[in-house]
């Protein structure tokens, strides 16, 4: 070996020695990628949908409550995917804020059923829309009625080891992170926390990073989706109202920094439209976008 070749190899080795420790020291966010079952656009059985999401690179799925429990369990076992959460299946149509007791009872039964589903799947939380403050139901009525019903479910949540995670949605209820904290404080249970939907805050109020900072460690799960910075043109029929991840108005670097600051770890569940997970390739594109987002 001549002197020039020796020096080139030595320089390469030194560069590698410098690069490797730096790369291994780079922080890796402990976020696990999952998808909400109802947003899987693949046609087929539960197993076929799970298989497609596994092939795309997802680690978990968030089933809906009241699915065929045996079929879902079999799909989890066959694919090795994990249950990231369970989404209550009835909270919109039978809200816990309803004026009549019979409807609230059906809503509570749905929550209890979803808690049992989560336990069967190995999930540790159930997503709950707590109520709807419109159509004759005031904000305060929604607040008070829903808390009464949620407290009835807490003993079962504790028994099963499954937490109830309140989601911020377009229900005209809990419009600021401070209201979210007030609501959780009023429930006053370690078995009730928050399922923070990043895209849902969008144009409605404080930015997502502010919500994360205020709610902090009471965030149990994340829904990952973007929002359109400008309202969709109502004259355009069928227009996509939910842009692809990283193409909307969310300030993702600030969101990631806020999650780091509050120490969030665990599941990040995408809830983008089904046409963005219509097959393995489109779902894989979503995975790649999540990877880029989590690296910001």
C-alpha cells in the first residue's frame, strides 16, 4: 500500500469514527405509528385491511367499538399489529350530553362496551367524544351531563385497566386547552385523560402546540392529521377538505417540540381520509410522511 492510499483510508476511518457516535446520539422520538380503522380505505375483510396496513409499515390499528371481537382479535394475532386504542362507536349518535336519559344510557352502554373491547384487544385507552353542545344542548348542559355519565364508567375503566381519553372534535364543546383542563379537573380521575387530535384544532382556536403545552402529561394518545389553512371552496363538489400530512396548515416542527417538552411517548394514530390509505402504496406514503414529520 502506497502512502497516498494509506492516508485516504485513514481519513475515511477517522470520518466514520466521528460520524457514528454523532448518529447514534441523535434523538429518536418514541412515537409508534398506527391508523384509525375507519379510515382504512382498503376493501376487504378485517384481516385483509390489517394485512395491508402491516405491509405499509404501520405498527398498530385503532379499531372501532362493537366490531366483531373475535374477528378483530384474530386479525391482530395474524398480523402482529397492536391495538393502539379503541374508538367509541356510538358517542356521536347517542351522546352523553343528550337531553333524555334513555339516549344517555345508550351512550354509556356504548362506552362500557368499548372499554371491554379495548381490554380484549390489549389496548389501554378508549377514545370518547364526551358530548355535543348544539341542537338545544348548551355548553354547560353538555359539561354537566357528560361528566355524570363518564363518572359511572370510571369503576369499570379502573377494573379493566383501560383509561377513557376525551377527544377534541367539532362538537362546539371544549374550544380551548384551558377548557380541556377545567373539564378533566371536574372529573378528577386518573382514569380519564385526553386524546389530542392535532388537526381538529386547526382554524378553530389556539394552535396545536399551545394545546399540548397546556394539557401536558394528561395527553394519553394522539390523532395525527393535518388541516386546510383555507376553507374548502363550497362550490367544488367532492373537494378534499383534509390535505395530506405536511401539506396543510399545521406547524409540525412546533408540534414536535411541544410533544418533546411535555415528554409524550406512545401511539400516534393517523386519521386522514380513506383515499390516503386506499392500498399498500398510498398507506406507505402516509407512513413516510409521518416519519418525516416525526424527524422535524
